[in-house]
C-alpha cells in the first residue's frame, strides 16, 4: 500500500514560529523605548519574559502588565500601543522556512498534502495566508474546527474524512507528542522536522530531518519500507 | 490674550479615515474572492455595507455574518481570515493628509499642539504612531482616558489640565457637533476641516478650511480677531 497523503503541522514546521515570537517581543521593547521610556532593553526584555512565563502567551495584556510593573501611569496607552504595533508588525511579516514552498509544490505532484494543526481556525488560516501557502493544501484540518485537541482521536477523525488507511499517510511536524506520538499511535508514519522549542527533545518519529528540503527523499524512503 | 494652544481631532482631520475604511472593505472583499469565493465583488460589497449599517463598525464579526448570509459552511475561517487580514493590511498602512506633518511642525514653532480625540486610547495612539505623528504633540487627550465622551465638559477638563483660558485655545476638527459645537460652547475658538462623512453638513466653526496647509494663516487670522 503506497503513501497517498501527507499531513503537515504549521508552527515551527512550515515557519520558525518561536524565532519570530522572540524577535517580535524584542521589537516591542525597542518601540517602547522609542516612545520615551528610559530603561535598558535588556532589563525590559527579562521583565517581559518573566511575565510571559507567569501568564502564558496572550501578549496584548503582557505589555499592560509590564507598564504596571514599571509604575507607568501617564500615557500608558502610548507605550502599550507602540509595543503591540511593533509586535504585530514583526509577527505579521512571517515567511516560511526557505525551502518550504518549492518542496510542497514538488510533493504535490505525487501526493495529496493537507494541514493538521492545533489552534484557533482563523489564526491558523491567517498564518497560511501570510506565508503564501494557503492555496497549496487539499484540506486544512484545525483542531478548533474538528472540536478536538491534537490527540490520537484527532488523527482518527482526519483519516475518516480523507477515507484513507493509516498506512497511506505520513504526518510531518516538530512536536514529539502531538505531532509524532499521537499520529504514530493510530498507525500513521511520522517525519520529525528538528526545529523550534522541542528541537533537543527525543522523538519516536520514523525519520528525523534537519531540513525541509530533505522531505521528498524521506517520503520515498518510508514508501519503500511499507 | 493670544492663542497658545491648538487642539486637534484625529479621524478625518489628520488623515482620511473614511476613505481608508472604504478601501479596506473593498480589499477584504477582493481577498475573499481570491481565496475561492465565486461571487461578484459588487454584490459582496453591497451585502457588507448593509451588514455594517445594521451592526455598527466592529468589522471582525461583519465578515463572519457575510459568510453566514452566503451560506458558507466549509472553510468559513479561511474566508474570514483572508478578509480580516486584507482589511487590517489596508487600515494599517494609513498615512496623513499630505500637508499635515509639515503644517504641524510649523505650528509647533509658535504654539503648543495637543490631541483632543474621541475613542479607545490604545487604538487612537496606534493611529498616531502609524501616521508618524505620535511625538509631535505635547499632550494626547483621549476621551477613554479622561473618562468622558467629547462634550463641553470634555473640553473644560482639557482647559484645566492645560491651565489655559478658553480664549488661548483653538480646536481643529471635522465634526460639526463634537469638534466644533462642544468646543465653542466653552469659549474655545474653532476651525473646521472640510473632510470625511460630515463634509457637507454646515457647522458653526469660526473658520472653515478645505486644506490642512491653510491652518497657519487661519490661526493668525483668529489670533488677530481676539
């Protein structure tokens, strides 16, 4: 039975999400200083990192909290607006890992490609559009729309929607648990892209790649192993 | 007693807010078609206009409603994401009326200039920053922060904060009631910029201008009349 479908994660698989987030936070800090804040950017950045650790990743309130911790009362909105604007401008100019577009186009010649992603549907679509990849995929499966978090069940639902057998599918992603382990559990073959926050954490993937452009050969290899 | 302070409205006074909003809506419609919607842009635009009239100006939900009215069920998030992204991209690339930056800089040589604006503080600051004007103003008074809508009282509070007499101030804006009438009621001189939605509605302004660059002469004229 040959591979027919390849499923892709988005964040840290198609583009360097974690890098962009760090860069966006640094630009937000610079923008606050540009608006008149007399503090060192290193101090502000480490304060911000602490707030993010405490509060999770909903950034709009982070800058509000940062201003409060700094005791800013007058024109707090000015600093918040400048920070959020710089943050958005950076996060909005995302681009894919350089070999992603051509590799996906080449894979499309022999396989059906789909997105299998965790998260908010509009936000994940927004990323695909900004990356210039939104029209590449046959189906875009997002956990919010399937009403289930990434889990073995999430992949079972996708298999049913594709009318495919697990052995006909490969999942490509960066996260050892949600992209690799859960897909593997339902019998889908897995390829791990070594990038992002989980880079140094071992996974049970069938194959591990350092570069996206190695994917067509990796798929061929898995295909011949079936 | 000479003029010392000039207060400025933001929307449709410093930049063509209404024009940008229309352009943004048109680009949002185009983006939905680009993502695969087979409908004429004219039809979609008039549907959207109707929704905006019914629901007010909170655009994010407008596109959701538009999709519902079109009976889109599959991949609704795709169309909403594309529309909101195109809308934001247009609204985010705002620029001032062309003579605004140099006119403000020239007024700053003889007067203190301030913002006196209705709205959400972070949103109004966001506009000033995007327009490249945020560092031009001595004070930025926004109704949300003063905890009062534009009204005679709004202007009284500003006079108190500036420690200024009404005769020392001019308000510059486009709206016959909130920018002109209310400022006039507390004795502030008023200059009307003829732009935006209220362009053809008569006002009681001391002076009416068609172009922002006429402002320095208009201020001189009002100054000599006191």
